[in-house]
C-alpha cells in the first residue's frame, strides 16, 4: 500500500545513513540548529569548476543569461581546451575532493554525539509520520473520505477563525497564532469547540463505516505506522 515510501524502510535498517540524512534535514528546517553540525559541501568535478568560473565571467561581461545558451557556449569552450589547460581544473577538483573527505570525517564523528543522535531520531520519527500521513490522506481522498485526525477541538477552532486572517499575516503564522490563542480560551469557549469536534467526528465515523462496508479495511495512520515499526524490529 505504501510502495512510495519503500526507501524509508531501507533507511530504518541503516543507522549511520539515517543519522546523515536526518541531520541534513534538520539543518534545512532550522530545527536543533545548535546540535546538528553543518554538512560539508559536496566536491566539484573539474568540469563544474570550469563551468562556474565561466558563468561568473559571462555574467560580468553581460553575455546571454538564458541557461541553455550559456551551457552550449561553456560546453564548447571546455571541449576546445587543451589537456594542459584542463589539468588546472582537475587539480582543483582533486583538492576539493580531499577537502570534502577531511570534513566528512569530522562531520561523521560529531554525529556520534548522544544529543545529536536523539535529535536525529526525533526528526526521523517526525519525517516518517509526515510521509505516512501524506500517503494515508491521499488514499482516503481517492475514496472520498476525510482524514480522521483533522477533527480535534483545536482544528475546529482554527477552521472557525482562519478566514479572519489579516492580509499581512502569512497562513502558517496565522495558524501558529490561533494555536497559541486557543490555549488561552476560557472553559466555556473550549467546550464549544469540543462539541463541534465531537459532532464532526461522529459524522466522519458514519462515513467511514459506510466506506468500510463497501471497501473493507480502510487506510489509517495508526495501522501504517505500526507496519513500519514492525519492519524496523
């Protein structure tokens, strides 16, 4: 059912690979930035070094900015270079590869730190849940069903107030603000959203029951996560 996430199953069997990939993900999302070391930049080959040098020069000279045109010009220049001229770029590539190897050794050593490993494990669990959730949502959508987990009191509050978002506030920031405001609601107001969420869940339950009679067992986040944990063991 979740063939699109087969790669994650493979990763779960390789702790070092998990650590490297998750650390890179943490770096990109800005989470645990004080714990996760910056991943070394991959080395450039001789041709790429030449390309970057030529593109910078072409930009300064005001030559064609269209990527295809630049690529053809640079490729032609490279093919016309003598072996002696290419040797300079190959030497730079070798030096860059050595730099990368040295930095990767240090990087992998830092990833063995216990705090980093905990951060990595937390991120991997979050990534797995996010990917499985996306897959389950997609499968349910094909059946014309909503995602059960989206019917909480908080979700009801956000849906009820999302349209009030000021134009100057980004949707993601508005959701964060609403989530924070929800915590400060009085008990009576919260009870209202608990009621809305309960009514929505009852409605969804009826839809699921009817769909189960037609299609059999339906995709669920709980069952799919359980499959991954079983595979990991």
